[in-house]
C-alpha cells in the first residue's frame, strides 16, 4: 500500500553498467586467485568471460562514439 505523497518503492535493484559489472567480476576473480580456490576461480572466470564477450560483440559506435567518428569513414559508420 502506497503512502499518500510518496512514490512507491521499487523492489528491484538498480541496474549496473557493464563497466561496473566487469569491475566487480575482476575483483571477484582476483580474490578467488588470491585464495587459490579452483572452483571459485572457475566460476569467476566464466562470469568475467561472459561479460567481456558482450563488449566484443558490440559495435565501436556503441562502445565509444567519439572514437568511432575518428576511425570510421562517414558512409560506413552506424550513426
């Protein structure tokens, strides 16, 4: 039930940027390697690989539009 004058509170966590998720995955991977736990290393490596795969599949104009402007001829750019 919502209180009058207050917006309802979301029950979902705020989405994190891909950069933030990669930073956290890298921290988990480093911690797992420091602890020398093979299972944790495997899980953290797979998580990191999955996140990095998302970057590899994204076009440059989405990742860095300014760099795309400098490197790509205008007729082949996505914008």
